[in-house]
C-alpha cells in the first residue's frame, strides 16, 4: 500500500491545478500527538496533511463538511488477522482492509499465522503483493518468530525484516521454550525489531476454553487460569530486562499481568502491551449461553480483570488498544463450544465498543481514547501513522460519537460475522475514512462505490 | 392422579433452569409411574407412535439403557445412534446430524455428548424436545432427578435440615453439578469433599461448602454421594495415583464408622470397587445404588412424557 500510494501521487504536487486537495471543515479536530482538540479544519494536498491552504487550493479543494463530527488521525490496529494466504474463506486482504476502513482504521498490522505461516521472505513478498493489489488501507505484515510457528527453530528474522515486516510474532501460539525465546529476542534486538508475544503457557491451558473461575466451574467448561498469562508475561519481562530487547505483550487480560507490566515499566524495561476492545468490555459471565462468539484466546476474564485492564490503559501500563480481529466462517464457528475455533472479528465495532466502555462510562475523555487508537499504537511499532502533523500522510478518520446503529452481520465488510455484538445497538460510527487523502469509506465501501 | 401443572419446557437441559415446583411435577409423575412398575403389563400407551433418538456421542451403558427402557414403557420407539456410527466421523456437523434426525421424523432427541453446552446448543437449533443425558462436566439432570427421587422416598418432599455430602472427583463431574442444583432447590445443605485439585474452592460460588477434611464432612451427613474417579478424563496431574486417592478419600469400613446410623450411601455408577468405595460397603444396607438405577427409569419416563407433551399436548387420560 505504501508503495502504491507514493507512486499514485508522484509528481502531482508540481501543478496546483493537478493537485488533489482535501478540506475537512468544521469538525472537532482531535490529534493527540499534537495535543490538539479544537473545532477547526484539516487540510491535505496530494495525500499529505498541510497546515493551511492557499485561496487557489481552497477553490480547487474537495470539501467535506465535518460539522458535529470528530476528525482525527486514522486509527491504527497493530493486531489483526487478514487470513491471506491460505485461509481466504475466512477473510482476505481486500475484505479485511474494507472492514478496517469501515471501522476507521487506516493502518493495520497483520499477523503471520497464515497458511503457510509467514516465516520467510517469499511469503512476506506474496502478502505484500496482495496488499499492493487489494488493500484499501495501509497494511504492514509481521513475520514469525519461529519456523512454521512451531516454537523450535528461529525463523530468519533479518531476512523477514528486509522483506518488510514490522515485528515478529508467533501469535496464536506462544513460544514455550525459554531458550528459544531468549535467543529470539536477543537476535531481534540486533535488527531493532519488536518481538510480539501471545502470552500463554500451553501446559496450563490444555483443554481450556474459557476463563478458569466460578463460571467455568458452573458451566463445566475447561478453565484457563490467569496464571497461564501471568507466567509468560513474567518470563518476557525477565528476558527483556536481561537483553534490552523490546517485547510487546499481545492482548493482555489478567489483572495480575497488568501489575507485572506496571512494575516492569517503572523499572524502565522495554515492554509494551495492548488490550482488546472485547477484554475491556465483556466478562466471562456471558459464557452462560455457550455462545461461541464469546470464545476467544485469551478468554474473557472477570470484572476485576476487566477493571484492571481499563486502569492499565488509563495509567499507560497498557500502551494501546488492538482488536485481534480474528475472522472465522459461520460453519467453522457454529459448533459445540469445545470444538469451535477461538476468536472474534473486531475492526468494525471497535470504536463503538471503546467509546461505550471508556468514554461514556466516564473512564477517560475522547482525546485519550483517540490516542489509544492512533499515535499510541503507532509508537509501539514506530509506524509512520497516527498523527495529523503537517507533512504526515493524510490518513484521517471522521466519526460521529453519538450516532446509533445496529451491528448487522449483513452489513459487515469482513467476510466473517463472528462477533458478539451481532444485532446489538451500538453508539459511535465512522462517517468517513481517508487514506492518503482519498476517501476509502463513507458509509459504504469505496471499492463498492467504484 | 398427578397434574402436569405448569410444565412448559420443551427441553430438559439443566436442573439450574428448573424451579422447585417443576421438580415437584416431575417427582409426582415419576411416583405415579413407579406404581406401574409392578404390573405384569408394564407398558403405558402415552407416547405410542413417537420415535425417540438416543444420540450418544460418548459411551454410556446405564443411561442409554435406562432411556431406552423408559421410552419402551411409554410405548415410544427408540433408535440408538453412537458417535462412531454417525456421520460425525465423516465430518458432518452436529447441527446437520440433528437436522437430519428431525427430518427422519424423530419426536424426541436424547443426547449424551462430551462437550459442555451441546444439548443447549441443539435445543436452540431444532424444534423437537432435546433431553440432556450428560454434556461434558456441565450437567446430567436426569441423574440428579433420580438421586433426589430416591432420597425423597425416604425424606419426603422437603429436604430442609438434611445434609448431603458429595465425595470424589467433583471437578469433572456433571452428576455433582446437577445434584448441587437439585439438592439445594429441595432445601438440603450440600458439602463437597475430596482432594483440593478435584474440589476447587470456586465451587463455593454455587452455594455449597467445600471441604478437604473427610471426617468432618462425614460425621453429620444424612446422605453420602460417592463419585467415580474418572481417571480416563483427567490429565495425570490432578492427583498422584488411584492408590493415593483410595488411601486419602476412599470410603472404607473405618471411615464409614464415622457416619451417623441410617446415612444413605449413593453412587451414580459405574462403581470402581476398591477405589472410591470398599466393595462390602457398596453392597451394604446403607447403599441404595441399585434402587437409584430402578428410579432412573421412572424419572426418565417423567421427563420424556412432560417434554413430549410440552410440544404436543397429550390428554391426561392417556397417561396411566
């Protein structure tokens, strides 16, 4: 996407008449990276943000009236599954990025647990080709930590970085062997590349399908203890501390883990962490119906854990929100609870869910939530995204925080509909999503409009 | 003659969803069915022409046979489908299997499945009654019915002031969970006892007492339910060995001497003699284990009858 976008506007700036000028006026502009929260205008010329327009540019500008709406940097999601290659019946780069656009995300980082796994430069190139061909938002690939995500031998981190990955991870699985993980982070540090880890001690979660606690006991479902996460979080803190390598902890769910991360950060250890919209909004009480759309890895936890995650986001222990958008088809998901795959989609509902959970509930203000979705996730992986600074790519999201809508599976852009919010009334909807100055979503998909 | 009163459930999934009044309806109907057991002509015409499918995704002998006999006593035809004989081994989903069963004009579906929640899942998909014959560690509601029916014959309908102790592998036991709900709804106090790894403290959220002190749990109990150690289900990490279990928690003559006279000893079967219970005790006067089996038939008849009539009302005269 990055390559395509640059070339699309090549030379376009030479003549004003040929320039593409965008003028978004009258919105509440929130740009947390620049501490900006004011009613005002946002301008873009040839795909980049500018601070003002000349009269000539103004007259040539495509104008978007954002009165009553919030204008902010496009959202950044550093944890999505686009399922290409190999699982395109669930999602592909075209559908997954349309879902991203519909949810206001202009940059997503896709996980390497594809088929085959993205553990070599060739597969990364395949993904990049598909991105260049099909993506409607920016997509950055990640590569595997280990060959085949088997946790046994290191994947070629250097070649993966050269091929264009922004991080390495075995997401979906966790590297169990401490020696392998130690070498992985030491080796990755040489390339200044982040190691993202899915924190799960596999021996503690054999047969586990939901949070271990009073509810798993009552429902008779296999319990997944918090300790399975806490132990690996501790392990990673220790490995980061000794090596100085940057380890990012994916989808944290446990109150105890939040506390471990908080103390690690106080000691200056290079740990970052994310929380998902579902883990900050839902608890394991919901499993009572055995609805497979509440089955995810890691599992929904207790109210105490949920509150700890929110506190962690508020005090910076947890760096950002990431959806862990994990599409599965209805026929894969529609099974006995034990046999259904883990995971839910999240891109299209993230904004509404986070608004409700954090802003409407009075936990934080709107600019803080926007920062959890923009500059903060971008900073974790040092991505060129998440700000409206002059010169930045004009990736912009315009949303209505009050707009009520019903999450209707028929309307999803994703190829899959595995969401716990299906049929529910939500508040807060994206009006327009702009990537490099071009509208890719305005209530319906740009590709559908074309 | 009993009344079907306010029975409205199409399905019988979990005791948790059943009110005490509804339990009473079940017990009264089961009692009236019990009177027919001694007759030379045991069959009742109540479900004549109905077809019951026993879909057993997990091996079972006594529950399956009990349902088959119950169906037969009500003049229903029953068909047995096992996991290995079904198309599920060919990759068919449970949803499709169930819909095929409905398309074959089955009237009732009894399911045993290793996955918790699967009976509830099926009940939302198909219109015919779904009766849970055990879903993983979640529920085995007809077992709890027959256990409580057996106690009720001795204690009457109000279990207030009675203490029931459930001993053994509670963690993996659907029987324990269903009995916890049923016994408490009937007014009994329930204590769970066994090794800490098999009786986690989390159970106390269900209103029961959790104990690892066998003697203290046994001295004042009015009924003792033993559970089989499901060694085929556990990963090897939950306790050291069956021998250790027997030496710490097995019911032997010495421990039985802690019990009050007249304490009822129950077991849902199958018994592992010499593991959770000393062989002699299993056959003693305290034991009602075989009575439980007999009562299982009439309790299942009551469930089949009530669920079938919730869908397709049968006139009372046809019942008995």
